[in-house]
C-alpha cells in the first residue's frame, strides 16, 4: 500500500509542477524547460522521503531528457487540454514577438498561441497508436517574421492510462496430459498481452487465475503454467476438461481490466486396464467337414483402453494337446478367431475343451507383467456324412500279358467312416480307361480283365477307381490303381539292326568277319543255307555272333556280297525263333587288314586288240547314233494329211470344232445318241422359240443300221435346210454367241453342201485357226465329190 500511494502522489506532484512552470519568469525559453525538469526531479525525491517516514534516501539521478512535455492520453474534455507554455525573456512587451510551432502534429494535433506561447492538444490522443511527437519551437518578429532566437527542438510524450484489457492472442488452447498423472504435472502454458505501457504504472502488469476447471487444475498467477491439481484423473471416467483462464492487469487489483481464454485439456490413454472376456465360457458346434484354416468360432476380450493399449493377442494355453486348433487376432475387431489346423473326426473325438488367454501387446514396465485374462472354450464336433475311405490311397496289381479275359487281377476295398456305415459301390473312371480294358465288380471291388494285354505296348496301366455310398451318391472317393503287365515269352529274338559285315578279299581263312552282340538274349544260332556253310563258319558266344572265313578265294569280281540267313532262337518257355539275314560285303583291304574300297573295280581282259581297232569300233558306234537321230527328226517333221481317215470319227470332229448351233435353246442340235443310232429318232421336233406356221411331217426312218455315215449326214443336212422347225435357228440367240467385236462376222451367208453354186472357202483361213480347220474340212468334201 505504501508503494501504491507513492506512485499516486508522484503523478499528482508532476501535474502540479507542469502548471507551476508556466507561472515562473525566466530570461530564456530554453532554461524554462530545463529548470522545470530539475524542479520536477528534486520534488519527486523530496516527496519520496516524506512518504517513507524518517528514512532519508539519497537523490537518484535519472536520465532526463530536459526538453520534454507530457500529455495524458484519451483526454476527452470539452476544451483542448493545455500541454505547456513557451516563454522567452525577449517578451518584455515592447518587442512584438510571435511563437511558431513546427514538426509532428503541429497545426493539426498541437496548436500554439502565437502571443502567449501556450501549447494545446486539439485531438484525443492514444499512446498505443503513437507514444511521442517531436516538435520545433522558435520566436520570430511578428512584423517582419525574422527569427529572434535559434529554433529549439522538444518532445511531447503521451502518458499512458489503463485503457487496454489483456488479450490471449493464441487462444483458445488445446493441451493433453497422460491420465493418472501426478499432482503438479505441467499441462501447458498460456500467454496474454497488454497494449498499455509496461514501464509506466501497473497498467500492463498481469495476474492469471482459473475461473473454471477447479479442483482438477491450477495455474501459476505469474508464469501462467497450468498444472494437475487432483490425483488419479482417469481417462476412462472422463476424457476431456474445459478450463477457463483469466488474465487481469493492474496487478490484479480492483479497477484493473481483464481478459479470458479457454484451455481444452484431454487426458491421453495409458495401459491401466487389462483385457476382460465378456463371458467366462464359450461354446461352439463345429462340423467335422470344416476345412483347414476355416473359422470355427470367435471370442473377444474387451479393453477399456484405446489405441495400441487396447490391442490384445490370443493364445490357446490348455486343452489342445494334438495341435488341432489355432487362434488368431482380427486387427479390426480385436476378436480372437478360432481356426482348424487339422481335420476333425467325429468318430475319433467328439468334443474339445480349450483354455484361451487374451493379453495386452503393450504393457507398463513398472507393472512387471502384461495385463491378461482367460476364458474356457468348449467345442462339440458335429457328425457329417463323409465319403468312403479306401484302405490304401494307391493299389499296385500285377497280371500276365497272356491272361485270359475275366481274369481277376486284384481287389480294392473302401469303407464308410460314418457311424451308420453305409454300403459302398465301386466304379472305374473311364476317363482313365478309355479302351475299357478292365472291369470292376460294383459290390466287392474285384478288378477283372476285359481285353487282352500286351506288355510290349503298355507295361503299366494306371486307372482311377471311385467308391460311392449307396445312400448318398454325392459322397465319392477316388483311389489310383497301378496295374503292371508281366512279360511272357511271346516275341521271337531278332537282330536289333540290319547288320553288314566286311570281308577282305585277300584275307586269310579264319578271319573274323562280324561280331554282333545281342544283349539280354541267350541265343542259339543256326545256318540255313548249305552253300553258305562252305564259305563261312558261324560262332556264337555270350549272346554275340562271330563269322569266320573258311578260305581265301573271295573275289569282288566273282561275288561282291553274300547274304547269310541265320536262325536266332531264345531259351524262353516256349522257345521262340526268327530268321535274320546278315549281309557280308567283300572289300579290298590293305596288308594290315584295313578296309579301303568295297566297290567293284574295272577288270581288264587281255583280248589283244590294237588301238586302231578300238577307234574303228568307236566310229561305227557314233555313225549308228547319228543315223538314228536323223530318222527320228524326219519323222517329227512329216506333215499330217488333211483328209479325215476312215478310222477317225466324223461325229467327234463335228462336236470338237463347235459348229454354230441354236444357242441355249438348241439342246437337241447334235444328239450323239442319234448319230450312234440313225434310226433312233422318228418323232417330231417342234421349234421352241416360235410357233411354226406350217406343220412339217415327220420324216420316215432311213435304211438299216448299217447305213453309210456320209449318206446319213447328207440326208440330215437336207432336212435341216428345208425344215423350219429344225435347229439351228436364225435368231438373236444364235448370233449372241458370236460375241461383240467378233472378227469372224456372221456365218449366215454360208451355204450347205447341197448348194448348186461353187463356194470358195479360202477366206476362212483369215478368220483364225478354228475357221481355218473348218475351211479345210469343206475343201476336202468338194475334192471328194470331184473325184
């Protein structure tokens, strides 16, 4: 309280000094400001001594700026406020002087009386906007405006008043603190600001307090640090708190301004709650056909914590000695999912009792062990209709390749594992026995032979046998049956390849001609050709054949190759044999017995002919060849006769040269059957394109079957010239076959052989090769008539 009284008295004394300065006469304007400041300083020190009682304090020298004036901010009186007065000792009344003010705010904010030197503040000032103004004062002659003194600079400072409340610029705040924190644990710190002058008075001195949030939290009044004030704050009970903080200036005393903010405090989770099963006993019914890895049930332990602290892992700690089950954790739902690791069998075990444990993954090291809980899980296995089970997954059977049809090869067995024990029926999967070589008895599973087997074709046969319940045909099991075909001696031995031996023509008797090994055979060899036994000797040893020459008179010119027939017999039961041929080629060899050439060489006979005789013989041979070539050439260049021979068929010539016919409608122009049988047509041939004007009587049949062909054609030609209903027709169809742009022109101007006028057919040669041949035919006919 003494300190507060001292400050209030200092403010009052300062205001009195400012007023007193204007009433004291001085000789100069500048000393007025300096003396007033000195007086202000001394008076303040004296006042402090009186307030503190008998204790005398030494004068403290302050760093004054002597040319300063002060004015209170936010002054709102009806008249301008007097800031101060300027005075000079030149102002004695005889000299007309004028006070001039310049600088910041001169004339707008501050105004000076030119005669008295009084300075007034014309506007309401705000220290937070501008704390001080720098001005210049000068005395001039009022008449001449000449300066009487040099200008003097001074400062007007705006004195602060408590007009700004504290503000929390960064609010509202959010903070977090772990649950169950100790009392005094720091939560966060808040900060408020005050725009008032922190140097002058207590306008900017702030004190913090809690308006809401007690008794959970507290705040330091000076540092504004919020702390835990209550022990055992549990997040599971309450997670979030709203704290209201107040900041008040003037040191928190009455009359000070205040501001508030909110702090939302969230308690973060710690692992302080164990997982807890919702039930102590879980019961599940699982069918025995449930697949491996499939879920059979779910359990869940609830944890009041959140996040990582609520995650648990599940384990089976008892009751699963055979390792049939496993339990996994669902990351999303935090459930324990019970799955199968091995198939269930109702006939073997009908129920299981498991003990399941749930434990937190994360735990507080100070607690010494993780939080956990246990529950009992009872599982009842539900019986299901299972497919039959074979006594073995694979059956291996044997059968001889000469076994007769319906021979029993073996038996497969299967049973129904269910308690009811249904009968089983057996079938062969025909996709594995496409040739249907085997059958099976549907009742007892006996496999029999359906077709003969050949080991040399297939040594093994793999078939699939299915077993099906009689009551439920959908329950099917499969087993593989491998049938091995045993070998019997049903194939005669024979050479693996076509062997060819070489014998030197100058070799000695006893030379080896060939050595042919026959593995896996115990052979007995015989020579079939008696002539061959005179030349060769055949030896057999260790399933190999050796051929030895009996003499040295083998010559290539005499016989180049020898074909040696051999009978090969095995020792099987029954024994089998075959005849094979060994080719032996006589070759020329070196002295060391190395084969050099096996071709037949030219052999020169000493006949004693001279070189001239040989040349004469060669010349005769060449002359004969030239004669033959000339004869053949002449035969080829001989012209063929144009006259049709008797052996030629004129009917074929008529059709071949494509005489003009009746077009598409002329289907009976040249009936080959009619030509073959002249008496075959006696009927009437109507014209098909037009209606005839007159009726032509049918012609009478001709002579006997032996009529001359030439006469027959002449008769038919005469009838065609006089019968209007007989083809060819002079119609558009006939000339349409000529084609457009034909160089041959029309044939309608040709006359038949019955014409009386002589016709020259030489011009037909210019119409092309086909008409050239036609002209030759007609020319030959004319020449025959002349003869």
